[in-house]
C-alpha cells in the first residue's frame, strides 16, 4: 500500500515527537487525544492493558470524548474481553500485526457477541482496528481505534503498521529511563560510600558530567574545563603511561585515575579522597556527641556502614541513625560532603594514633 506524501509527512511528524516522551502517562494522553486522531480519524480511541489471568486488573484508558459513555461499562468489558476476536488472535499468534475485527468476523457474527451486545453496542463500536504493543500468554497491551459508520481502510492499516514498532520502543523508553535512574543513583551512592567522585571530559578537557564533590575537590566550575595541572597531565601523555596522579586540594589529597570510556571522544576521571589512617582528636565544638564524632571519624577514613558497625559494636541501622544525626548537625548531605567538612574545620587535630 503506497501512502500519499501528506500521509508520510503526518507519520514522520508523529514518529519524531513520539520518541521525546519519558513518561508513559503523558505519552498515552498525547497518543489518544492528539497523535492518533490526526493520523486515523476515529469516533473514539482507547488503550487497554489486559491481564488475562486476572481480568479485574485490566486497565482501560479512553479519550475524553468516550469516557462518560464507556466508564460504566468497563466492569462488563473485563468480563467479556476474552470474546474479542483481536484479543483471541493476539493470544494465539507468534507476532501481532495490526488487525481489524472484520478480518475475523462478519458484521452479523460480531453483533451476536456479548462483547457487542453488552458493551460496544452502547458506545457505537461497530468497526475497530487494534495496534498491539505487547503480547504474552497472559498479558496484552493494545491501542484500539473505533468507528460507528465505516470500517478502516488498508491505508489506515498501513500507517498503523509502520507506526507500531515505534510505539513499542516509545513505551519501553520510560521503563528503561527509570531503570537507568535507579542504576545511576545506586552507583552515585556507592561512590559516595567510598568517598569517590567521577568527572567525564571530552578531548578538549571540557567537563561534560560529574558526580559528588569532584568539581569542588579539583577547584573546577561546571560547565567548564579542568584545572591546568590536570589538563597538562592528560596532554603530556603521562596519563597513558601512568593512569594515576594526585592533587592537593584545600580540603584533602585527591587521587585521580584516568580511564577510557566506550567512546574514544570521552575520558572518565575517577577521583578518590586519600584515606588518612590517623584519627581526629575529639572536639565538642562541632556539636556532635562522642559516639557521633567516632562515627564521623571512621567515615573520614573511608569505612563503610557495615565496617563501622563492626568496629564500634552496634548494628548497621544504628550507624545509619548516627549518620543522619551527623548530617543534620553539620549541615551536610553526603559522606563526601562530611569528609570535606571535617578536613576544613579540623585541619590540625590529628590524634597521632
């Protein structure tokens, strides 16, 4: 089926905007209320996430135009959805192309179904075309476009078939984004636990991304460029022969390691505060109890929560509570911030232990 130039432009414009969404709810609203109606004129549209094993968990979202009429019928829809010829086809097929009800049933046979008698008849669904985006043995997700007066054409099917793979990707994007966010947050917590930070730079040593207190440690601004000492080290080639160097900041000594990334245009700098084996002498003017000061000092030396719990003979949960109290009293939010604070306010109080 050859599409007209106007159809192709509509489709390409839709695909371009489709991949910009990072929220499934906003994506659904846009598709049902704006994008799909422009592509395929319909009386109303809906999205159904059907749990075939637990029909009561089925989620149906319809356009504002159809909501008042369909909402009271949704409980009955979940009871008879298994009769839907398009649902039956999705359950049985290895793939799930765009299909119409009329591909499987005559108008007379369709109108005899309880699905039609109890639900679709009341909202004017005489013709329907479905765009599945997920299909497993017990779970189906699909868009349904519905009309009362005339069936969908092969032009409509062709447009929706070309759009379908992009819909699948677009619906996966929010999930992948959420998973990536969790992974990134976990990595940043781990870096903070180890009093470490990262900086990503391009070939001109321009800073593109950073975590933790990395910029503060090296005295850089963001967005900006690396300090000359680090830039010079990278330009000299020493970073290839020896991937580590050290830098004395106002707060502490920083070990810097250069590591390649998956892109030859980018370089990862891993920054770690040098651990100090000496303890700070207790000082009451910080406002911490002796136990809180002890916990803060172990954090300063790079100990993890579990290690601190073993060293002072309490549970990790108790250590966590101490840490929260320390953060609140000192006005810091992370382990790296706490370490920098201690270096700044207690420069000459090493106990010599």
